C-alpha cells in the first residue's frame, strides 16, 4: 500500500497504522479528530465530506466532534469503512486529496505544531491485572514467594475500578502522592458481553501508565485493594491504534491452566505480538537507560476475556470507557 506522503520504512505512522487522536493548534485552538500519517496529522474535520459510504454517509458529523466518542459509538463496520476511506484518500492512486492543493493545505498539520488532547471523554476506567509474571512479582513483594499468586488469579481476570478523573495525556507531569505508608515493614445494563463477540466492542488500543505508589499500596491494599496508591494520575498515549491495524500482529493466546469457565473461553487468537520497552532518563540529562523490555503477548488474560468478565454481572460499558490490561511483565524483563 503506497501513500502519496513520503516517509521512511522506519516511520511509526505509515499508511498501514493510521491511529486516531485529538489535537489542536495555535491557529485553531478547538480540539479536533485526526489520524497520524508520516510526520503529519490528517485533520478529519476538513475531509469529513469524503466519508460517503453506506455506514458513514449519514454520520459524517462524528469526524467534526472534539472527541472520538461519537465514532466509537458506531459499529465495527463503520470503523472498518472509516479506515478504508482514510487509506483510500491517502493512496497514490486517489487524486481527490493529493491533487487538491487548497484542501491539502487545510487538511494536513505537522505533528510538531500540534497539541495533543485526551482522545475520548472517559466515563469509566478499569485496570486489570493480567500478567502472570507481574502478579507473581508483586505477590512476592507484598506477601511471599510461596504465596505470590492468590488462589483466584488463574480462574478469572482480576481488576479494580480506577479513577477516571485523573486520566491525562502522556507528557503531563505526575506528582509523587502523599498518603499513609507502613514504615519499614457499550452494552445495556444487565446484559453481559459474550466472549464470542467481545472484539466488536473494542475500538482500539493505547499505551497506558497507571502511576503506582507501591509504598502507599503496601499498607492500604488489604482488604479492598489500592486507593491512594493509584488515584494520583494515569497517563495514556495520544494515539489510539485500531484493532484493524493490529490484525497482522495477532499471535497465539497465552496457555491457560486450569481452563477458564465457559463464559471466558474463546478459540480464536486475540493476542498481539507488540514489543514494549521502558526507558528512564534522569531530569536534566539526555542519557536514558532501558529498565524493562517485554511484549503484549505475555498477558495471561486476553482483552476479550477481560471485557467478558467485566460485564458478566450486567455492568454496562460505554463508548470511550478505558479498560487497562495491567502491568505487562514477561520472560524478557530485566
């Protein structure tokens, strides 16, 4: 697939990716929806009239809104049509945008000139605990090696409701919290989402960091889990990578033993080979140190299982809700 914008093979935002985000500029301060392509942003509010397909022809307004919630509220067919349309108008074979100098000048913004905002209005936020390696490491930290995993951990995805009001965009300063420490010691309410079609309710993925104060957590997390240790701030990446863009990176699900209950079983692979790395750069220096490498594929529970379990009681989810996997640890951490 060839784009009429030029970029190298190492570009993070080729035409095969096209993540969604919300941005503004100094010249136009109103937040609007765009997709990242090369080193630019395609302003979808300027090209909304080009979405003329059967799913989006009557929903062009969603591309003129200030968040992605409207688009997220549509169907997977509409999401696929939106992606296909964007890829088409960016293609070298399509003259509608590349040959229209006036429209092209309005439609593209250089990423470095943009200010990024939260991509969606987040009504609810849930954080899961789906990495067996991370759960084991935390269990050793707070209990003992012999009692690292709680008895229920391999039987259901464990999670907690987070604080949606403190979710902010990556790059926002997070302050170390005060608190007590122990010194030196989219469905209707009542209707669960079935595991077979859970993927139809997952719009896309962001990188997320729920900042954790482990010193506070150690004292407060029994019996009801973390509170002040987790509500100080949560950062998410500005770009939402769609499930469609991750299709080529699907891989086998993590082996589960014992087998989960029927409402958590799915035979299709819904795991992804995504390399992850954390670098730490001390303030005032340009030198960074890699402190962790891992991969999304090491998650014990899939996002389908997390969503199915989350709604098994009939808990309703809404467009824009944020559901986190929990810290991803794995065999290549160091």
